[in-house]
C-alpha cells in the first residue's frame, strides 16, 4: 500500500480529520519557527547568560502561541473559548495546586528577579550557582555540603519554584559580589599577642588592598537600589580571651568566588610570619598538672 492509497482512506471533508491536520501543521510550524530563531540566536549572541535566557523566552512564546491556536482550532465556537477556559482553570487549580504554585513562583522569579543565571545563592538548605530557571523548578550546581569553603560538589539540585514562597533565598552575588569573612588565630598567653595581631592585620591589608576600591564602587551602585551603607571596608582585627590562649579574629572583605583562595593565601602568609617570631606560638588545648607538696 503506497502513500496515495493511505491518504485515500482519510475523509478530508470530515471536520475531525481537518482539525487533526491543521493541528499537526501548527505544531510543525511552531517547532520550525522556534528552531530557526534559536539557531539564529546561537550565532548572533555570544554572551552565554543572555543567549540561554533568550532561548527560554522563545520556547515559552512559541509554545504559548501554538496552544492558543490549537484551542481555537478545536473549539466549535470561538465565543465559547472564555467559558471553556474558566471551567478548565477551575479544575486545574483544584487538581494541580502544587503545579500552579510552581508556575506562580516562576513568574515571580522572572518579574522580581531575586536571582538570575550565574548567581550564587542559598535557597533553603541548598547553596549553589543558578544554571537554569524553568517553569516548574530551578536548577543549582551545588557548592558546599560535604565540600568545605564554597567548592563545587558536582551535583545538580532541582528546587521547585514554589519554594520561593516558603523559604528565604540568599543571594551572594546580586548587586554586591563581596562578602565578609572571618578567620580565627589562637596564640598562647605567653606570646606577644599585640605583635601577632599586627602581623595578621598587615597580611590582610596586603591581600585585600585591591578589593577595597572595587567594593567601594560596587557599594555606590548598590546604594541606588537599596538602603545600604558601609563606612569601613578595610580589614579589622578583634581580641578575645579563651581557655587556651588569646584569640585574634580577622574580619575582611573578599570576593564570593575567591574566598577560599584568599583565605589560603592569608593562612600561609601568617604561618610563615609567626614562624619567624620567637615570642609568638600557636595555642591548643593543654593540661597542666600541679602536685601539692606532702
């Protein structure tokens, strides 16, 4: 049986066959249109973030238009479209409550933009970099967890968009890509803690000098959007008395994605400087036993 014989089996005067054919043509044209536009976007737009976002919008628009055209084809009368849509919406809202909330969360993310592609966020119990935002869920490339100091675990985490209404989302990079970090150093009571404190501060000033000016510029931009003020951006040290010695706390400003690198450089530099000083020793928990004379 050839193609002509197969086609002869269909009654093209049948309204159902006509609607089925028109529906297939609409789906094919929508796919062809989306494919062509996306291919053009991949060639013209070099920015990966902008390219990914534009492709998503194209898919959403073409799918929405195709669904509207299909609805008009299959409805007997166009005037009944609103009535049918109302009944369908009521049924969907009852049966797919969680799905509707996910879509509402997706709309909120698109409009308010609490985070964007490439941002590092902490959402609920998960911390990671946003790599995709879809209708029902947002995908993060996880950092932290069993890996220390903001390093990637390699896992993809899919979070339902409805979570945006239930849990806070912390953005590490939006507007101000710097965070405050603290390091603690414990020296013995017999050490020259003032000298140790000065060494720690000098090392931080040396490592963070280039960051301070960039941070000031970012704060000026951020102040246009939020009520935020930072009067001091340079590193600062604090002193505290602990059971085993004197604790020196260093607080400094660092880049979100270079926190571990800067912390490693500070640790190595401070270890080298303390090793050069005879009157500075690191403290650790110890036991001292005193024997009472007989």
